[in-house]
């Protein structure tokens, strides 16, 4: 079966790809392994020079690369350009900081000298989603390559051209052959690739079911994994919040990327006394968003990435409405061609409704009323996910305390959750495990090696301590 790229704004097939044969996948893994054997011995300066060239290339070719993403998955062009820019930033960030993040760390012991060293692991398989087709890949690849690893990318099947573009960019910027390889294969081919001895470790950004499959296959093969899975982030508004700022940021957070972001605010939990005022402002902000052709620079909401994803979102909305949710805005697909969905705000939400229980991956915002602050925190934690969270209050001391009660990998107070190369990124609970970005991200795909040099102090031999293990 062929792999198709379909423009979700028009429904037209843009390009058709033939999945790679077993021989092609084998050749890619061989090449990556050979590249790793050379690359692991390069200096940080050499690796950083490649990453800097990639950053420069991305900036210089931002418009063309952004257009490819918009055509394949429907995001608005201004956001696609910003995504390419962010990739460049990440490449530069790791070019500058990787050496310090991975420098040997002396540790005082009974040895004449002992230290921790960070060695690359080998070829890392990256299974990636379509929602930020460049950023998700570069977020992983910049630190992994700077640490001395090689990478094989299996991208989401609806963004195959983006996947090939990333491979081309690395090649054109002078990466050794095979250091970054793309393979076009379906998700069903992933387990066998994980089992291949040429793959040292695996990273997945994607849905919970894909996480279960990848973690199982990796567990079976005893390979290290990082999982960045779904989220259903709470956006908590307390009674002393700046409601105007909160409503504006709520609309930005929920509706960016047409609502298809793992760290988008997905459950708006508002304390009773300010719920009506917040909802009114939030609906007004959502109503003001321009929906339309994602190639138009003035449009803020494009098409959803695939028609089947739009239909699934609509199912969640309709089931919730049947259970008593009220439509304050939108509430249905937009008629005509393309996978468009009207920006939607729902009220009267109860915790058994799909829009509360499940991840909504599109432009739908449920507003939930909380009796008080403590109830708001309980509602926030009443989720299988634990990726991010937002808290709006003018009382920062109270916010710091409440942050400790929120079960998530990040809490943004009076701001919008966003990834940043300088800060660790990842989740708890069913949102996955492991971290990307910052010094934590670059240390995921390394062998943390202890080096001990004798003789031991106060001993005639060079043996470490007598007791084994
Ligand atoms: P998805 O369906 O899980 O796909 C993600 C990747 O996994 C694709 O490359 C897909 O390949 C592959 N895949 C699917 N099923 C698989 C399986 N059983 N075994 C191995 N690989 C498999 O997710 P998506 O629809 O692209 O992305 C949306 C999800 O990703 C949401 O849940 C979102 O929250 C999550 N996400 C998380 C983060 C984060 O950082 N935590 C960031 C972005 C998105 P095919 O396309 O060929 O099926």
C-alpha cells in the first residue's frame, strides 16, 4: 500500500510515496550505524559546526519549508514559519551548550580519580507525530546528534515530505552520510525495527496507544525509551486572576495549531465566582479568531490535519452535548471541502463527558466550574494524563504552593505552556516518561559511565571497595 500526503485544507492528494522495502530499511540502518562509528569520535566543535549550519539553512529557507508543512498538515503558515525558526534556535542552543551539559564530572571517592562521563549510545530510532512536523524531530535530533548519536526517523505517514526534507537539510548542511536517515514505513513496521540490533534506543512522540506499542516492543528488546505522549492540560483560573489576560491566553493556548498541540490547554477549570465573566471573555476571544486558508498569513485557524481526526473530535463534542454540555460557540465541522472545525467552547461540563475524560486534539474548549481553589486542583488532577498545566492567580506565593499539588511535568503560572530549549519538557502518568530539551534531554540518550582510577586511597591495591555491587 502506498503512503499518501493529502492537503487537509482541500482534500487533494499532493504526493504519493512507496513505503520502503525491507532492503531499503536495512540499508538505512547500516548507513546510520556506520555513521555513528565515525561520529562518536568527533569533537563537540565539529558537531556544533554542523548544527550551526543547519540552523542557518533553516532560517534561510524558512518560507519554503513552512509551506511544505502547511500543505501536508494544514497548520497556518505563520505558525509553520515560527516552528522552523524555533528549530533553528534549538540547533544553536545545543551547538552552544552540549559540551558543558556533557562535560566529565569529577566525583570525590576513594579513587585517585573518579568521574562521570557521558558517552553516546548509538543509533536512536525516532517515531514522531505530524502536529509540529519539524519541531518534534529537531527537538530530539539536535541534542541526540550533539551527544554523538546517529538518528533514524520514522515520521507520521501524513507528513512524509517533511520527513524527507529534514533528511535533505542535514545532508545539504554536510552531515556525514547516514547520520540522519528517514525511513518511510507504517507504524506497524516499527516493532521489528526496534528489535533490530542496530537500533540502540527509541524515542516516541505520539498518542497513548502508540506509546503502549513502542514501550512493549522496546521492553521486549530491552531498549531505553523516552515517551512523549498525550495531554489534557488543565487551565485553572482562580478568583483573583487577571481575567482579561487569562481569557486571551486561554484562546491562544487552546486554538494554536488548530488545537492540535499536546501542551494546549484542554480543560478550562474556573472557580465559580469568576466563571461567567471568564467564559464571556474567552468566547469573545475565540470568536475573533479568523478561520480559513492556512496559506493566508492573516488566518489564525487552518484545517485539522486529517478528516478522520476532525470526525473523531466531532464525536467527542456530540457525545458530550448529548450528556448535557452546552455549546457557547461553534460545536460542529465547517461545511465544504477540507477538514475544518469551528472554534468551539462548551459549558456545563461534567467529569464523565468525553471532552473532560479524553484528550481533545482540535479546536474545542470545555469550561468546567470549580467550587473553590482546592476543588479546582482536584479536577485538574482528575485525569490519566499529566503533561502540563496552567494556573492563573495574582497571588504568586499561593501559586508556588499549588504548583506542588498539580500532577504534571510542568506548571505555567500566569502564562502559556510552551516548550523552551532551556527548560526540561515531558510528562508524568499516561503522558509518558523521560525528558526532552535542556541538560535533561541531552542526557537521555547517553551512557552515563563511571570511570574509576586507582589506586584506592589507604589501600595497597587498585580494587574498588571490597563489597561487590
Ligand atoms: P500517533 O497516531 O500515535 O502517531 C505518532 C507516530 O507513531 C506516527 O509516526 C505513527 O505512525 C506512529 N505509530 C502509530 N501507531 C503506532 C504503533 N502501534 N506502533 C508504533 N508506531 C506507531 O499520534 P499522532 O496522531 O500523530 O499525534 C497526536 C498525539 O501525539 C496526541 O496524543 C498528542 O498529544 C501526542 N503528542 C505528544 C507530544 C508530547 O511532547 N508529549 C507532542 C505532540 C503530540 P503512522 O503515522 O504511520 O501511523
